[in-house]
C-alpha cells in the first residue's frame, strides 16, 4: 500500500535561509512541505521565542544566555547576522505566536521545547509548557501542532495540560542506547506508555525494524535531519512517517507516496 511521508522543513529550512526566522518560514511555505519545525526558548521575562541555541552569539550579533536576556533585547538582535553568504536584510527573533499565525491554515508545526543551560547544566524554563500550550490554543492550532522534546518529562506536562495535543519524544544517542539488549522494544514500550504519539529519531540511529516496531505500538516514526535526495528516498521507502530536512527544496524532486514494501538498501 502507498505510504504518506510528511515532509518537514527543519527550522524553516536552515540551509536555505536564516534558521528559525520568519524569512525561513515564509520561504518554506513556497516549497512542497507538509510541516515546519522550530525550536522554542524562553526569555528572562517569560516570552516564548523561536530560537535554537541557549547562547545567542553563534546566530546573532548579540551576546548572552537566554536565561539572562529580556525580550526587548532579543528583539533588537539580527538573527541573520551569521548566515553563510550573508542575508539581504536583518531578521528579528520571532515569537512562537508570530510563527503559528504565519503557518495557520497552511502547514503543521513541529514545536521543539528546548532546555535551558548554564555552564553545562541543563534545566527547564519556568512554565514553558504552559506558555507553549497557551500559544497553540490561542492560535487555534491544537490539531495542527506536534510538541516534541528531548525532555520527555516536559512532554508529559504538555499532555496533562492539553490531551488534544500530539507529542513526540526526540531520540538521539544522548537519551537512548541502541546497543543494549531489547533496546528498540524498551524504547517503543516506554514512549507508548507515556502516551506520546511520535518518536522523532536521529536518522543516524535508524534501523530497518524501527518503523514496524513503532507502528506496532501505535506510534509514528520521524527521522531528522536528512539532507540528500538519496537518503530521503531510502527513509521514505523504509516506511518512516516523516522526514525533516534543512533542504526542503529537495522534496520537490521526490514522489513521496511510496510503497512500504520497498526495502531500505
């Protein structure tokens, strides 16, 4: 049977435009995608902002840790300051609500809740789950959003706050050891028992049996970050449910109704 694969623009298509900016998301909406993916952090004064790093130096012309920076300061920064090759105009760090309003009625939104970090110690922004759920509710997108995180506990908070929201456990070798006995069975049983809907897997950890194991437990399986046509084709043929890419322009070159009986090489 043909199998639909959701096509997801990672940070709006981070190889094509400054990541997690309205410029990136607007560009993504011109491409054959089904969803955009974004990261959310929280400013010191409680605003949910769309930004990947806890430190702003790498991506902007500013400095400091999100834990210490107020929204007004963040809005003055240029999030396109270090885009390879330059960018024609400055880009502000958007709020989650701004991106939701842009995407509404067009595509799904994968919202990754990030952890705070200081001196290598990870934490959780105060009330970030409540703030994210509130923004999704206010935008009227409860059925168009997927909340994902490496912090599985925050996903449980999201589920408790709003059962209608879909949630997905992000999996890398930082949170899961694929070399242990019965590793895949343990993972799928754990994610299923937590009431989540998706496993979002680092594509480097992918094995042939993952889609079947996820589907047996009522879960969907997504892979990230896949940036070549060859790899997109292989994962799609293997039966994954979504592919997240920095190069969403490549999706135009692939038919994504594929036969799940085809085997990954």
